[in-house]
C-alpha cells in the first residue's frame, strides 16, 4: 500500500491539474468568440500617477496613456479583444460642452461599427456622472457603453483602477448589458449612467444611485437585479449625430443669506436655462423669488432642482410652478438637470415639452 501512495497522489494531482486546465480553457473564450471592445480614454485618476505607493489621494490625474492602461491589465485579453483610443488626457473637472460633443460623436460612430461589440470610456470621477448621463441621452444604440474611473491612481497601494477597468470591459462585452442604457462600472457595482452620482470624494466606494445599482460584476461575470425605468440610448428622441452645439445652462446653488447678484450671473453668461439647486425640496428664498421670476420673464427657462442628494422635487409644492411657468428637475441632481436641460433645449424651449422630457428621461 505504501508503494502505491506516491503514484496515487501523483495521479490525483495530475487529474486535478487536467480538470482545472480544461475548466479554464472552457471559460477562456477563443479569440473568435471574445467580444471586440474599444476603450476610449479621456484622462482622470484612472490614468493618474502619484509620487509613491502611499499616495492614494495626492497624485497627478491624466498622465498614463491608454495603451499603458490596457497593458497594465493583461487579463483583459482573457475576456475581450481590446483596442484603445486616446480621445483626451484631462482631469474631468475640465470637461466642457465641446468635449462632451466630441466624445459623444466618437462613441456614436463606434456604436455603428459592426466590428465593435461594446465601448468603454475611462474618465475622471469628478464629472463622470454628467458624461455618462449625456451619452445615455444622445447615443442611439443598444450596444453596451460603460464609463469607468478610479479613486486611486495606478501607482498607489490597493489601486482600484485595474479591477474597475477589467470589470468595465467584462460588462461591455456582456450580452446581458445590451439595451440597459449607458452604464457605470465602479467598485464591483454596475450603475445606470442616469442615476449614479459621486457621493464620496475620497473613498473607493464613491458612487451611489439613490434607486440602487442595476447589478454587480464579480470575477469576470455580470449579475443583474434591476432595469432602468427612464428612456435612454436607442429609445431616446435625442441624437448626438444631429447635435453640433449645446446651449448654455448654469446652476445657482441655494443656501441661507443668498446675494441677489447670484441671480444676475446666468444672464451675463448667456444661459438659456438656469438650474436652481434649492434647499430642501427645491425651495427658493422668499427674497429671491422675484429675481428668479425676472429670469423667466427675460426668456430664460427656470428649472427647480435640489441641493439635497436624494428624493425628488415635487411640482407646485414649495413653489407654484404652474403659475411661474417653471420646470421641476424630478429626481435629477443639479448637475444632471443641467445636462438634460442643455440636451432638451437643442429641441425645444417650450416649458410643457421640457417638463415632459424631465419626467421621461
Ligand atoms: N480630478 C479627478 C477627475 O479627473 C480625478 C479623478 O477622480 O478621476 O475627475
């Protein structure tokens, strides 16, 4: 029996090795079966670099080029055939309407390409939610579009960018991700580009959706638990291919003791709409109502949002919106309301139509 044991052990080990290998082979799709994903890089922390591994929050964003980002996650080639394009190399707080249009048109062109199965956009986290919502409104496709960032640069201990990028490519290559609108993959979660917002400015679990994430992505697989309820992408009336400029929309942030001069700024900026990020349920200080009504009389669209993260602004509650001819932003935070207002104003400035659009998107 003792003579047999080494052979038996070797036999069992060989069998285990063979089983694992065959399982891995079974799981690793052949090149032909792997989805073709294009990564559009725009900068941000996911492309950031710090002086030392201990610098998880002090670093320079928008340093690492897209090819190095892709090379930094060799496991990507197990799940997809990945190509990279460097669209911009900026920190996302510096995004402008022109950059949104350039990026949107490139995404739209790739979505039409039969050689492209999904698109990933690497992006700074600061305005990631605006870009994701913008694309959700204007790119008419069912193909997966996944926006991803990171809270730590790749040079830091426990950097989150590599796994976030791997997860984003997995989701972009997943058939189940089709038709769910623009998605955001961060910290193992899959969020709707419409709902997600950056709620924490210094932790890896930075992004939340008040109605919950759509799903999770774990070890190369996506798991879905919810579907978006609002119109998006292929079902949107807005098409980036027909938009060459976005009207100016600016935000007034509500608080106690507001200076009335704040209500003059949108007009000086040539804004076509102002988002009033009011206190509570979109409240406007009594002494500021006339200033806001003055903007409406001057032809500017007034949209009541709230500085409070969750909930939604109830029409005709804190203010008589019907009487003042104002629009409410529903559950959209001020920065998302600004994106929707700009896109909607490319089609209409009729306040009834605008309110419909804010209910539907
Ligand atoms: N400045 C931030 C940005 O580019 C860095 C980041 O978190 O991505 O949005």
